[in-house]
């Protein structure tokens, strides 16, 4: 019976490890169920009648502790390094910056509809802008009121 309990616990551990490759919860749920079944068998198996209750409790605790330690070691040293090496982009993309050469109160016209984001030509140059008024049609007159990361903030000129 101890061999059966060991096999069920190892299957549970393999399902938990498999969960790192097949996310979705099904493999992890099956793994936890197998480990729980191994613990229940360790506590209730008739073949282990010669064992004292303390020995059965120690076996159940050993199953849970062993599965936990192996899972944590797997996640710490193998799974995280596997994912970071093969599936994670390490390059950093810098945040776009609003052009500081465009002073406040500069005027221009919208090149696209601003809903509220779009493009505008201000002082002969094209910029990504955000309209504070929410919407501006193509060709609307605009005035720069501020800067945001990646955008100029503009307002319609009445």
C-alpha cells in the first residue's frame, strides 16, 4: 500500500509541476487532488493497521511537506528560469516623450479627428495630441495648453 500511496503522491506532484507549462488550473487541481488522495490513503488504509496513528500522521505530513518543498524548489530554480530565458523579452522600450520644443500657447490645426487623441500640425511640425475638449474635427484650430508623456495637450480655439 505504501507503493500505491507513493505513486499517487508522485502523480500529484507531476501534475502540479505540469501546471507551470499548461496554465489553466486543471493540472494543478488534479495534482492537489492526487496529493490529497495520498494523504487520505495514508490515514485510512487497512494495510497500514500495524502503524500507530502517530506514524500515519507523520507519513501524511511527509507527503504534504515533500510535495510543497519539491514544488517550491521547482518554481524557484527551474520554472522561473525556464520562462525567463525562453519566453520573456528583456529589451526595454522607452516611454515616448512629448516634444519640449513646442511651447505652451502655440497654435496649429488638427490633421485627424481628435477623439480625444489624434495628430495635429503645430508650428509646421506634426505631433501626437490629446484634446481637452474631447472632440475636434479635422482642420480645427488648436492651442497647446500643456505636455503629457507622449502627447501634447491642446484645446480648441473658438
